[in-house]
């Protein structure tokens, strides 16, 4: 799993690439504050090596809670910038700061 950030000088956004290794999975998405926790908006593409990957533009100067959704299971990112407890989920969520 990893996060890559590319700040755009001409726009108030950051391009964030999310990736998760899930060779046996059929579906993976990143869901979070930046896409209303909607798996359809956060669907990741599966690469030949079994990694799921997606690029998203998010407004910068903010923090966003997120998780990966892999075949129906929510997974935190071990490479997240930080973690925060979420009462609605009853668990910690990953946090990305841009």
C-alpha cells in the first residue's frame, strides 16, 4: 500500500495516487471524505502485478479520512499520514494530509 502526492502549482489541488496490493481480489476502491465514502467514485484499477491503483485530485490544505475497500472488507493503510478514531465506524480511519 502506498500514497503518492503531487502538488499542482497552478491549481489548489493535489493529485493523490492510492495503491494497494490485493492479488486475489476482484474489486478494490478507496473511500473517504474526498469522495463521500462512495466506492463507485473511488474504484481502483487492477494492474497485471495484482496491485490496485487510482489517481484522485483532492483540494489541498486539508486532511481526509479514508480506507481501502477490498472485496467488501475495509482496510486501513499502514502508510497513512496518521490515524483518527471515527465513532460512526467504531474504529480508526487512515488520514491523508495534503
